[in-house]
C-alpha cells in the first residue's frame, strides 16, 4: 500500500523549486550526510535537455524568447509506488536523481527526516548566499547629500 | 575540364594535433581549469552564454577553453551543442521585477525607491592597469550593508500613474522562435528582441552608437539598468503546475526616450528594452537603443533611411555565427570556381588585346 501523506501543491512546488535551484555540490553534500538510500525503479531515466526561457518586452509586455537553459530531469518510483520527479538546472544526472528521490520521500511518512536533513539545510545555505550578495549590494548604494550654498544662509 | 581532387586528410589531422598543443601553450605554465574560467573570466563566459543563446556557465567556460579564448568560436561551439538538446518546453516569462539585484541604477531618477545601487561595476574606476593583479590575487572582503530583503520595483512603474510614458501592456501571445522558424520580414518585436539578445555585441553596439550619432536620432536616457538573479519557472505537464527550474543572472535595461508625438501617438516618453543573459550591460543598453530605433513604424515616426531603423539590415547581420560562417567559408578551397573565373578573365584579356592590336597595326 502506498504510504503517502497529505501535502499541498504549494509545498511541493517549493521543495521542487529549491532542489532545482540548489548548487549541485551542496545538494550532493546534504544528501550524502542524510544517509538515505531508498530502493527505486526508473520510470524515466535522467535526461539532459534545454528549455527556452522567455522574457517580456519592457519587463511587462508581450513575451519573447530570450534563450535556452540546460535542465536535467528524471522520474522514479519508490518500492511503495510513490513517484518522484526530479528537475535540476544544468547538466547533472546524479543531481536529478537526488532531486527525484527527495521529491518522492517528501510525499511519504519519512518527510520530516528529509525536510530537516536535506530541505532545511539547503534553504539556509541558499538564503545565506542570497543575503550575502544583497548585503554587498547594499554597501554600494549611493547616499546623496546636498551641499549647502552660501547665499541660502 | 573538371578534375575531382581528394587529399589533405593527413595534413588536417596533423594541423588539429598541433592546434591541441598550441591551445595548451607552454607545459611549464599551469593548465586552466573550467572552474577558473567560469569564476575569473565570468564576463567572457556571460558573453558566450548570451550570444550562444544557452545559459550554462560550465559549458560556456569549456567552450572558451576549447576555442583558445576566441569568443566567436566558443559561441559557435555552444550553438552547435544546443541543437543536440531535446527541448523540454518554454518557460513562463521571467519576472524581472522580482530580481535579486546586485546592481540597479537610473540615470533619470535620482531618488528612485530602492536607490542607486552600483554593484560590482567598472564605472568610476580610473582604467589604469593594476600591476598588483600581476603579483598576487589577494582581495579583501567587500564591505556589507543592511541587505534589502524585498524586491526592487521597476522605475517605469512610478511614471505610469501620470500616463506620460508609453505602457507595455501584458499579453499572452505566443512569440515566434528563431530557433524553430527562419526569420522572415517584416518580423515582429518579439522576434527582433530574440535576435538582438543573441546578436553580436560589437554589431549591436555599433548600431546603437549610430543612433546616438544622429542616424535615426532617438535621444535615450537609461531609465533603469539592473543586474541580478531571477528564478525561471515552467509548467511541468506531468505535474500540472509550474515549478522553478533554476535561477539565471540577467541584465535588463530600459531606456526612456523623448518623443514629440506622431500622427498616432501623443507626446510622451517611449521605451526601448534590453534583456541579456549574464552581467552584460554594454550589450543590454545597446539592445535597448536598437529596439527603440526599430519601433519607428509602430510609433508612427518617419523612416529616415537609417541602418538602425531597417530591421532587415539589422536582423540579417546581427548574428555573428551566420556572419562568420559565410565570411570564413571563402578561405576554404574554391579551386574550381576560381579556375572558371581565371579562364574567363584570360579570354576577355585575349579579346581586348585583339581589338587593340589591329588598330595599332593600321596606324
């Protein structure tokens, strides 16, 4: 019997997006530390491809094709039948496999362990990296000051 | 007479072996790694991604290494590679208003909400060679301030209320795709933007510069220039909803152009738009200027006969891989073509000489 838990589409979008954006070394690192090795069967073996990224004219107007980006995807099934989809940026078959395993496990009763061992460390790491850049950017913000002219006194 | 010629296999093989040796350079000097190119020559990597039209920093770095630093050759390698990739789909348009900005400046609004954030820029450097870099690469950590956590809104948003700037109303039209259908004229703004963003930086810069010098004059201000990361989201059919597939660095430039009004449009500010992979601001500004010049028809402006207004001229010559392919093929063997030309010129010469000689004899 499939041992699945309740989870929202919003939550699944969040973890799948996090796994896709995560630096590949960090993803491999937290996965190794989590010490999980669930048995699975491939539904769709890892495949490298491209997606056409779109932008909008003027940032808000009509869509246009900006250029492509590499993506690796795969789909697998755990022994209990839970399906996991893995999508990661770039060319990493092992990364897509880990992403699909995490996606599958997050739908099972083992979700809490995966969340604390894989999802949350990645979240912290990526948030810190983003904040560090934002902090450096903030230090380059121009502070204007006005010179007081003599005749204004 | 046509004589089929074969040969050169051994010479080609040996030439490529020598190429590999020259690429490596002196073995006494440490070899460059892909990571070194990606991290330390990142603006070259960005250019190869933008004009190769494929966002993948590691692949672009590999291409630069393989091409011995010849960026057009590297772009060629990336274009060839991308044709081998299965296309998983088209993403939702990126939300540049949500960009995590490393840099965000405006030449028009000093006090824009979010401020003038310079980021890691060459601007205001003295352009003097820094011999310290030749000695060692040690750098102190960059200072940090209070990180902004909320997104930085676009500056044009603040002008919209006044109805003094031309609007860019959202649409969900499916844009044409140059990688799927060959370009035909007249094209459309989405196709022009796709062509310009992957066009040669030097060519697009030259076209943009021509508009500044008075050919199709469009006095442009940089309303906003921003560089940073945006998430890329796509609807996954097997899931039935959209997920982030990754994050890419982009440079976005919006120009604000003075516009006196035309037969169809009231006096207002009009806009040009540039959006380019990576940190590529010279290219993004150039793209925005050329985009604006090419919009003359929809804005009811006059065609002044300037090259930057002629979409067929601009778009047909912007692609450096097409250009280099046609240009460089003339160095490959044309023995038979040339043989026939040689025969023709010799015959014309003979005929010309025969016309002259009897006249001289008569005098």
